[in-house]
């Protein structure tokens, strides 16, 4: 039986050796500070291993008649480079980090198994980027086949036990459904056959994908980073044939659309602003109004991904840790672009979540259960934050020129560093902004980094360079009380917005 053969699990648990990465540099010694700063940026302040809880967010998809049909819809989206179709097959927000993991494994990349990749020189970086490019370009997903489905109990007898089935029902109820099953698909991508494991949930009589890998993958002893993928070798295929006699079948129902590249998202970023100050002002106004879509829309998202110089970033950091980068893959096609856009959006959401937590801390409210999001989905945590904080009282006072707060802001050394970062971000200009505001009777300054693309300004990140120069801990996401600056002339530095 297939369950007794050796499975080659393509991903092992990654060991995050941050010290080893941050100790490397590709260019001259003067770039070491930039490398350390960049590496600190890619380390997760908040956990990236989000455990989804019961949420009511439903996708545009109306569900499917069976678990197999839900999985087939997902695979058809993968075949057609259509990330939106894949995510729409889920009942709740799909974990796009897991989709990225699955995609890279199917492209023959063992990025998490490699652990931290250290670069000694620019040639190492170039070779690594070429490896990513070639691995993704050479896999033809448009020819992917769904060979068939395997009964989970044929791989693990315990799946069919009464106790396990009862536990699946309890799990379904926790997630707002009435039934949860594991669905095991055998697929062929290129010349390699794989087994893919999914959890599928039934809600209101309709089936949706719940997660990639999941409960049954854990039952098989697979690492989470393997996202339910088993790579089959020749001997494995012989055993697979006992369960699926015809390995030439293709159960995908619709014709591939010639590798067409559809966008999973549209216009996450808004149209930009006339100045860095107006970008920051608009963000605070949206924060006060609890308009989170507008808050995210003030950031550079599509522009950031489209202009990002992946190779220059790796040269500046001197290392790469998969799923710990701000951008994990070079933009090779529309699908990797969409994956990067989703990663960028999630990073922005984490940044905003930290800021809510900082405001809660200043207000004497405990937000630790929402910041430690191992028990909450990011979207759920963001929706919960405003319920605990009344931000309507935020009053914007004006802005302060960054050079008035930090003497080092205009030094040649810092401006050289800024120019190198502009090359990485592909931006026309980069500026830090400080905006003064009042909240609950106390006055604060928020530091924000902005970028200019095509004569429009967008937010790059909350906190950033100015906050770092002022010595503010990253936990506070760029927000500091007036008293922190110990500047008696602070009121005279505030300028009105035009």
C-alpha cells in the first residue's frame, strides 16, 4: 500500500539563523549598517504563522457540490495562473503564504529546507536569483494534470476511526461549518507526480477549501512547511498505480487558457498623494475614521512590487530566508507578482496591527492577545482592534520637518544610505514624515517613511528611518509622546498642512 512506501518530503523545517545572515555583507564595509537594518526589517515582529480562527468572511465563490470539486477549482486556478480563482475556492481568507510555499515546491525549489542562504559576493546573489528565475520559468503549470483522488484511509487507517471522525466534526463546528474532510489529490506537474493534501469544509450545504495540508497532513507526520505536498519518485508511482490504475487521466474539467495571467487583486493602493505630508495626513484621518481599506490604500503596494529590485535587496542584506523577506520572489510572471502583492499587503497589515497595539499601550489597554496572533488571524485581529480603542478623538495638529527632530537626517552618510534604498525600492524619491496629533488628551508624533513613484507619494512603512534615528523601539510602530523627545521647543516646530 502507498502508506507504507517512503515519501520524499521536499521541505524540512527552516532554522532561522538570523545572526549568520546579519553578519554578512556583499559590498563594501560601509553597507553593513544598511544590511543590518534590512535584515531587521525582514524578521517578523509579529508571528507569521497565523492560525485561522472562526471568521465570517466569505469569498465571492458560492461554494461547490463536493470536496473534490472545491479542490479541482483550486487546481484549475493554479494551472491557469489565476490566484484569485484559487483564493475564491476558500470559505475564508486563504493563507497566501501557504500558496506561495506550495508553488515554490512544485517549481522544484526547496527554499525553506535550505534555511538561511548566505551570500559572499554579488556573484552568489546573481546565481541565486537566476536559480529562482529558471526554476519558475521552466515549470509549465498549463499542462498540469489531476490524475485522481485517493481515499485518506488508504494512506492512514486511523483517518476512518470513529474518534477521528468525531474530532473532524468538532473542528468543522469551530470554523462555522458542520463537516470537515480531508481531500487527497494526485497531480502531475511537468514529469513529476505529487500528492496534495487539503482540508475541505462544508458550510450551509456547500463545500469550500479550508486549508492546504492541514489536519491529515499532520496525521501523516508531515512538516507544516511541506504544505501537504508529497513528491513521488519512481517506486512511489508504482504504489500509486495500485490505488489509481490509470495515471494518464486528467480530471481538470476546463481547458487551460494558454497560461493567461490574471490579477488576484486590483488597485489595493489608491492613487497616491501630492506630498509625503499629505500621505501621512490621509493615513491618520483614515485611522481616526476606522477606514482600514483606505489606510492600506495609502501604502505603495502594486507600485512597490513592480519597482522592487529583488537582486539589489539581497546584495544589501547579504542573505535570504524564505518567508522572512519583505518580497520573497522576483516578479517573473503575473502569478509571482500577485503572490508578492499579497505578501506586501499582509506585511502592511502587520505594521498597522503593531500601531494599534502601540496606541493601546499608551492608553493603558492590554492588546497582547491580539498582537500575539498565533491564536488569531491578522484580519480578525485588525477588525477587533477598533472595538477596544475609540480613535475618533484623534486630532491632527500639523507636521514637523524631519531635520528638525534629528540632526543626522540630512548628513551625507544618511543620504547615501537613502539613495541605496531608493535603488532597491525603484523609487524616484524617499522621505520620512513626522506628523503631530492629539489622542485622548495626550499629544504624539508619528513617524512614517514614504516613497515617490511617477510623481505621486505613497507610504512605504510606519516607523522607519526617522523613528530609528530617534531611538524609538519598533514595538511602538513609529508613535511617540511629545515628552519622549524632551524638546521644550516642540510646539514651535509644528507646521500647518497646506
